[in-house]
C-alpha cells in the first residue's frame, strides 16, 4: 500500500535528516518546503508564500499517492488540525498516513540549529534561541492516541469538512 509519511517536529529537530533516510528506505518522493522556498524567494517564510507553496506540494503529494508512489511530506505540522486534515485527505486518496514525530529537547535543538548554520548556511536561515523557545510554546505535541492513529474526528466548528479547512489553511490547495 502506498504511504504518506508526515514529518512532525520543531525546527532543527532532525526531520529533514530523517526524511532523507525514509525516502531512501521506501523509494518515496520527499517534499521539503525549504528546498523550494529558499531557492525561489531566498527565505523560508516570505510573506505568506509558504502557505501557498505547501498547498501545491500537498496536492502533488496526493497525486503521487494516487499514482502509487509513497511520499515523505516534510512539513513540520505543529497543529493537530493540520495533521488531522492531511490524514483525512491521504486516507480519502486510498493511501495510509504515518505520523513520524521527531522529538527534541531544547539543548539538543539549539546545538543542531547551530551545527546546521555553520555547516550548510545556504540551506537554512539564522534562528535565535528566543524564537526556538517561543515556537516550542506554540507546538501541539502529538500524544500517544494520535500517533497510534485514533479516529480523526471532525474539523473545527463552522467547517463542513477537512478539504474545505485545508483549502483555507493552504491557499492553492485543491
Ligand atoms: N539524529 C541526529 N543526530 C545528530 N545531528 C542531527 C540528527 N538529526 C539531524 N541532525 C543535524 O541537526 C541539524 C538539523 O537537522 P534537520 O535539518 O534535519 O532538522 P529539521 O527538523 O529538518 O529542521 P527545520 O524544521 O528547520 O527544517 C542538521 O545540521 C543535521 O545534520
Ligand atoms: Mg527541515
């Protein structure tokens, strides 16, 4: 069965490193937004463009699954709703979705970000320790039930379904 591996974790946790290994092991297509954002725009966020890019990559991922190719979606996915939406879409495409959570403690994270900045500055951007600490408070860590694939549940109140929620979260998703 084709599978979408969804990478989850904070910046510098080691997601892309793990994603590269998984892509090799499973002969899967790896989609890493930074590898598009940085060559296209010279930065990782660029004024909402990342959300637009991710919508296109998500559509591409679902198309690959329908064609029988497994995918590593290297998004980070800090919010539970983002993960639920992607899981719903993947299962609707007839594939299975595996969350790959890459946890990291603050000290290791800081060291990895510094290591990456010094070894591959062209593939990254400077991140301050204050940012790392702030982002950690925004991250919704997946719990055991979610990692075990419990029921996806409904989208937040007011949304008819996960596809509509996804098209709002990632403009250009269709
Ligand atoms: N298991 C590991 N042990 C030691 N170093 C690691 C490990 N995983 C990744 N690294 C190093 O840590 C740095 C960050 O890793 P990586 O780029 O994979 O993180 P990331 O989660 O993809 O970050 P981002 O969200 O910013 O894209 C890199 O320099 C990488 O070589
Ligand atoms: Mg990465």
